[in-house]
């Protein structure tokens, strides 16, 4: 294909340089956004009298025809084109002749690509939001179903205190709510139009940038033409939101993998979301969760690569910036894939409350309640803490638990112990007694579920 910039050159581009330079393989997915941006640009050129309306009408119709032909499959993307912008413009000129060549008046590929990427990421962000919302609502339902299931809560992966299992699930839902807000926030800054910045310095044509912005659904325009074509901070911000989504998915995956192991057996993943081994007939592997955990690496890598790509660039446009798309596209593709499979994996897993309860019964996770019991009887907390520690050591040495220790044994350690200690260290009681807002008890989980459901109810 002839280069649109061929005028100044005496030679054709070397085929190796051409392949290396081309971005069509990556940016062809923005073809709809490119055409949409061009239609807005042409419309503005007509409205301002920069181009005659009759020619603008031909251009707009031509662009709509290209879009229709792409959508109905009759126009394949020319993979030898330099990039998606060249492809669309070449095709328009092939169809309209000289009129097609007028579209690029008062425009550059530099502002064009900055617009296309924003339009594309804006739509993708909506999809990520939808997937996050779905995951959060799945978690809200699961938290509700498991609000009375007693599980051990951990610190340092050591059994720590009893919690309602629904509370553990709701914790992740809260993280995904913040992820949702980060995506909303990234789009808020992304959604301004750089169109009309042209190559770097704007133009002498009396363009109407705000009209173009309004036609494309932007909230405003960039106020500095060099900034408009030079920064990709909006890619970094979305890549960062993606990286944090992966952090949360990856931690959750790690727990799903642990919970599904024979050592824990707190959950059983559905057969439809597990895989087998080619040699060990008994195996049922949590591959989905492992892959999600594994894919977090590339999403972090994309964020780092974007930052590094930008950090040394002088203003304004540099070809380095063509790298932005491969990176941010990989992040959004990966996050979308992960969210899409993670939600149904959770929704179909079987929770095994008896095993959680059994795990909760071992490990003295009610010891804090024992110390609180003595504190309520008037002992300073530190003293109560020490006595309880001695009791736990005694129990371990004598294969007893706080529930099975006899009253005379309790009295050996402190004469303040009465029969009501047994009610205090009862696992159910340990959860029911929690009252602080946001705590691990059942009524707190109910409040959290209400918050999560309200969040998306308009
Ligand atoms: N394919 C280019 C990119 O993605 C489009 C902008 C090219 N501009 C230029 N002056 N070479 O960055």
C-alpha cells in the first residue's frame, strides 16, 4: 500500500523496517473508534465551513459505508497498512478519490490516535465495570448465604479468631468495590478530547474542538495541544486499576487454592471449573484460580512497561508511544478474561461448613474471648492475656480444649472462673458477641451485604 506520507521520500521503506514500524496488528481493533472520530472531525469541518458541506456529506457517507462493510465482513482489514488510521483513510480515498484526501485537513495521526485510544478504553472500562459489578453481586449473595457459617479467621496463616465465613467473602467484595471506583475515576480524567491538537501545535483553521468533543461524548477538551498528544497517563491509570484488580483476584485465588486442598477442604470447586491430571486419576485441580494468580504478573508488567516507556520521552509525540496499545490492551483483555471466569467459579463452588467448623474448633481461636471474659470480671487485660496463655499451654500439653477443660482446672489458673466461661468460649458465642461496626459477626455481614446491594441499586 502507498504510504500517505510518501511525498518526501525517494525510496520505498525497507520491508523489515515496514513490518517493524507497523502497528495495524495491534491497533486494528480500534477501527470503529477511528471511524467514529473521523466522522466527528468531518462533521466539524463542514459546520465550520472549513470544507464544503457537499464533500463532508460524501466523506461521512463513505466512512459509514466502510464501517458497515467491516461489520458485515465484506471489508477485511488490510494487514499491510501501517496503522488503523492509514487503513481507514486509504480505503476512504480508494472509494471517494480526492474528496477522501480532504478528511485529514486540520488533523494529525497524533491527535487521532490519542482520541481513538480514549474512545476505545472508555468502552472497555464499561465492560470491566460490568464484570466487577457481577462479581461483587455474586460475592454479596455468597456472603449472605454464609453469614452464619463459622470459620477460622487467620493471621500469619495461623488460626486466629472465629469469623463468619461470609465476612471473609465480603472482605473481597469491598476490595472490588474500590477497584470499581478506580475504574470510574480513571475514565473521568480520560474522557476529554485531544482532537484538534493536531500534530502538536493546533492549527490555523478555525476548528471547533468543543463541537467534536460533544459529538464524541467527551466531557470536555484538553487545554494544551502538546499535553493532548503527548501524555498517556490515562493508559497508566487504567493499567494501575487493572493491576490492583489482579492483586485482589490473585490473593483470592490463593485462598481458593488453599481452601480446595485436602489440608483445608473448606470448599469443593465445581467439576465444571476444575481440571484433572493426565497421570494421577484422583486429582482435581484448581487450574482456573492458579491461572488467574499467574496472570497477575503480566498485568503488573504492562503497568511497569507503560511507565518506563513514557519516562524519558521529550514532548511531544514520539513513536515509542505506539507501544502503549499492546500493553494496555493486554491488561484489559487479561482482567476481563479473569473476571469473567472467576465469578462463575465462585458461584458454583460448594462451601463445606462442617470442615470449617472443625478447623475453628482446633487451634484455640476462642482464646481471646477467654481473656476478655477475665477482663470483664475485673482483671487488667494484660493479666487476663497471660493467664489465658498459660491455660492454652496446659491444654496443649494435656490434649484438652477451652471447651473441655474442667472447672477445677480452670480455677487452678484463676479463681474468677465460673460456669459461664463455657458459654463465653463457645464458638457461636464468639461470633455473636461481636458488635463493633464492620466486625466478623452475622449481623455485620448482613449490613455489608445490604451496602453491596445498595451500591448498584439506582
Ligand atoms: N500508529 C501510531 C501510534 O500508535 C499512530 C500515530 C503516528 N504518528 C506519527 N507521527 N507517526 O502511535
